[in-house]
C-alpha cells in the first residue's frame, strides 16, 4: 500500500486523497494572504506565509503539481529522478524543509520555435521543484495583490489574449505610436540583489530563494556558478521575473504626468499613456511619436538598474497604421470612410506572418511523420 505518516501523525494513501478539499483549504489561506497584502498589512502577510510554508495541505499540493500536473514532470534534474511512485511522493511531502540548501540545476537546451538557435533551461531537482512550488503558493497571492493592471504573462487567470485586448482598447479611439520592445535574455540577466531587495520577504524564505538563484548549473558534468539571472525551467522563475519587472508601468505613468499637454489633468495624461507587458515582451502606446521615443530611453535606464537591457533587433517604434507584431498577432489600423467607422479607421488583429509560417511548418512536420509511419507499417 502507498501509505506514509504525515506531520499531523495521520496515515494517508496518495491515490485516495480528496484533492478538491485540499485545494479549497489552500485557496482560503491564499485568499487571506491576498487580502492582507491589499490592505498593506505586512505582519499578517508574513505570518500567513509562514503558516502556508509549514502546511501539510500546501506541501501535498506542491508535490502533486510538480510530479503529476506540470508539463516538465518527467524531466530530470541532476538527481536523475524523472517520476515518483505514490510512496515516494508522500515521503517527499514529509521531507520538504525550507532550510535545506538548493542543488545545482541541470542544463537542457531546447530549440526556439521556428529558429535554429536554442534556449537554455535550468532544470532543478525534483525536491527543489516541489519546494519552489510551495514557495510560489506563499508568494503569489501577496504579489497578485500588488502587480500592475497591464502585466499579463505567467499570472493566474490571465493570457496573451487579455494583453491583445488591452492593446485594442488603448488604440480604439485614436491612431497612435507604439514602442514594440523585447528585453534581451531577461531570465538570464536579472540582478540577484536588486530582485531580493524588491522581494522583501521574511529572512528564511529570502535565504531559500537566494540559494536557488546562487545554486549554479551543471552542463554535461561541468559546474558553472550563477551570478545573475533566474533559471528558465524553475517553477518559481516566472514569478520572480514578474517581481523584478514590477513597477515598469507605474514608472512610465509617472513620466506621463510630467508631459505638458494643455487642458489635460494628471489623471488624463496617465490614461493617455499605456504600457502593456507579457513577461519580457511589452509595448508602450501614446499619440505622440517624440513621447514614445523618450519612453524608450526612460525604460532603458530603468531596466539597467535590474541588470537588463532592450534587445535592439526586436525593438522598434511604429505607427498603428503601419502595424506591428505582438505575441504572435499582427495589429494594424486601416483608414476607412466615416460611413464605415466614426473614428475614420478600423483596427484589424490577425495572426502574424511568422505565426502562420510556424503553423505551416508544424503541419508539414506532422504530415511527414505520418507518411514515414505509414511506409514503415506497410
């Protein structure tokens, strides 16, 4: 039987656990963290986070997520473990401790979609993945209460389609200028000390996160220390990247307040400027070209403070009548007669050329594999 003693001195069987009940218990605790964070009650936030990090329920769900639900559940770290039995999962729940030192990640190279270059992933051990999932459960509700309204990547209940909708709303009434930008090697270059200062969490959790950041990486048996960045492949890395980039939208809104525009109050100036971000891709939208150009300089300076910079080859300024690509979509405004639109233009959003070509390549690859399989069967 797949049974184990838990912290509460109860014996449980993994495949008979009432997961819906556990999810409800965890959600209630996370909701309390979220509300305390909204109120700005740091003492209560920290107290509840410590409770969650010790919670058997939260540990059970964390282990389940990394061993059964996540896409990379069968990708091994340096421990070589790809899958766990029910008994091993329960043992992992019991052994999850916040004070254990992180082990190096295993370097895995995966091809970028439609490109020859490869993206480096850092795969933590299954133990570190479970502990990261646990820490994420504690930190995410605190930061969801703080995150800016137009941040959409790697957030619960948000998608790239929400980001595209936000862009549509920003340009619905007027044709505008757009800074379409990409942050170069965002995950790999984030400054550790700046991130930890921004995170501003309680000491033991700070030490744990720092140990993940400094754990180093093993690539074909060769160890390399990590002095910057948060490894792609880590469960908590997307959340840490969002925390590092938090404040970007507000920084641009504050600049908007200083603009000298007759007849506009500060709130109107802020509303006229939009920054919409999905992970390390973002756009800045405003009706004035010079203002958008200045925004590029301001954001470049802001990013330097966290060890980041814009990628020149993927950063450009365009007018909405010329169109631009964002998150696999092409967004463009076409001039039309007043009888077709009150504004005198229409906004068309469709898949970008690159997305269509990638889709065709994927279809072609599937057809080729199917043909090969048919010939082998014959």
